C-alpha cells in the first residue's frame, strides 16, 4: 500500500483529498499546513508520494518542492492548484513536481494522477 503525505493550509482540502485517497485504498501517513511542514514530514515519514498545495503561508509549495527535491531527488510530488495558477504550476513542475491536480478536485482525475506517478 502506498503511503501519501498531504500538505495544504486548508483543513477542508486535506480532508477532501484524504477521503478520496482512503476510498481508493491509499494510506495517509501525515498531514501538514505549509511548506515547512512538508519538508519536516517528508524527512520523518519518507512517503511514496506528496500532494502539495501551491499557495500556503510561511513557505509555499514551490519552495517546498525545491527543498525536498534537493534532499530527495527521487521524491514524487503532485501539486494542487486553484484555477488560474498556471504560471505557478509551470514553475512547480520545473522545480521537480511530477504532476498537478486542480481544485475543486475531480476524484477520478486525482486517482488517475496518483496511479500514473506511482507506477
């Protein structure tokens, strides 16, 4: 079973993703609220995949991707973005994210993206 870390400053979004993934049989190993949490929890938990929001307080998702990839080049990260954040999504992918999913989440798209990245 693949272990997934979810990082988003909105508790509702973390809950939504968590529910989608649990139904699909994935294990949620941790949750964080900002980029600093993402880095700390990645080091601690070494998940198979991280779902990371782009816009967060303290440290955004793009900065977190760069830090995680520096330490763990093989880290698999999927970014979450709101509509209209295309420029930031491009920057996140250039920084090492593997894919992105758009809010509001479409359950099938989320699962498809995760399965593709974990293969």
